[in-house]
């Protein structure tokens, strides 16, 4: 046990240990609904995100949620670094040779982790493809929301909605006046107003029953 603790808390394995701990904390927060569990490359459109998406595609790490990629890279790199250090590094005396060995293990750890992760996520891509290509505006269509503002009219209004555990505050509009706390169904996204057209849940269910 002391040897295990020593390896995972010293360079280079400690780099992967930290990444793995961050990944575990993220998934725990995600399960509790406190973190964004729908982080998928390409969902945001600024230049840095597009550059990141291009890099991930080049490395074969595209098509699945970014947190999953980071988790697999961290886990695979951690295993490689740990066993490389255990089987070879423990026999080297402190000094330049050990530092060179540790540096090589760190670089190779990321290379091996990238290759292995790209192979592992290949069969998983079809599972995420429908979500990846569906904008959040379309994913909200048909979802239930709760009026947040005093009223919702054709001109103004806000509502709370939840998708995949995430709490969203939306600008909404409605033909009929809705009041705070009333539940409604999101009908469509209004591009020009950056708002959502909603209908009272009662009216929506009555329409389905007709």
C-alpha cells in the first residue's frame, strides 16, 4: 500500500491521478444534477470551441461527450503511468536518468491514452449521434416548463425548464395569458425573438384528447 500511494502521488502518475479525481468529481456532481451532463463538442460555436472540436476530430476523440473523453484518457494514462513506474521506474536511482524516464512515461502515457481512448469510443459514437446533431432548441420542444414570471403573454414572460438535470430559465410567449406557477408545454422556438412559444398544459392535453 505505501508503494501504491507513493507512485500515484508522485510525478508523472500524479498528473493522471489529478485528472482522474477531477473526472470522478464531475461525474458525481453530474449524477446529483449540479453539473452540466450534456457537454458535447460542437454545441457551442465560438472560435476556441471549433478549434477544440477540430483537434478532437484529428485525434479520433470526437462524437462523444467531452467529459467521457477526458475520463477515459485520464484512466488509461493513469494505468499506463502506474504500471510503467511500478515495473521499471522503481528500479532507477534518483537523478537525471529517473527524470528522463518519468518525462518519457508522461508523454507516452498521453499518447497511449489517446490511442486507446479513440478505439474505445469508436463503438460508442452511434449512441450519442442523435443528441449530438440535435440543437437544444429542438430538444426542448414538447418539454414541460413552469411559469416563472408574474404572467406570460404574447409580448413577454419567463419560465423554468429542466433538461437532463439542468435548470434553464427561458423567455417564453403564449397566445393565452399564463400566471406564475402554471405549467405549460413548449411548442416551438421563435428564432427572431430568441424565445419559446408555449401552451398551457391543460389546453395542450385537451387538444390531444380532441
